[in-house]
């Protein structure tokens, strides 16, 4: 599984989601596990706790979390939160 596969899974699994997934460190060619970082923006996060938002992302990635993805760093935003975040960056 690569970053594009993780992005596609998140976007397919969360309504109106826009995901950007990167690999924050170089993969170890001797191991199959992968470390990813995801920034996910979706109106589906509105009114949900941070734990609930992250659970939506984990659910979207599904079984790959236990087989192909070793670690997934997650940042979640509603569109409004992301606009505020982007303006301050």
C-alpha cells in the first residue's frame, strides 16, 4: 500500500473528504510496514470529538491498518477549521 492508496481509501470511506497522505520517513526496504501521515478535511467531522474523527479515518483505511499500514499520523479538520488553519500558516 502506498500513500495514494491510503488517500483513496480515506476519500472513499468518508463523505466529501479530501485527504493528503505523505510518507514522513523513508520506508525500510527490509520491512513491509509503512508509516504514513494524513491530513483529512471533511464536513463529516463537524460536531465529532477528535477521537471520533480519527476513528472515521481508521475505519476508512480498514483492514490495511492491521496488515499494510504500520503507523498513521492523523490531522483532521472540518472545512472551516482547515480554512482558519491555512490562513494562519
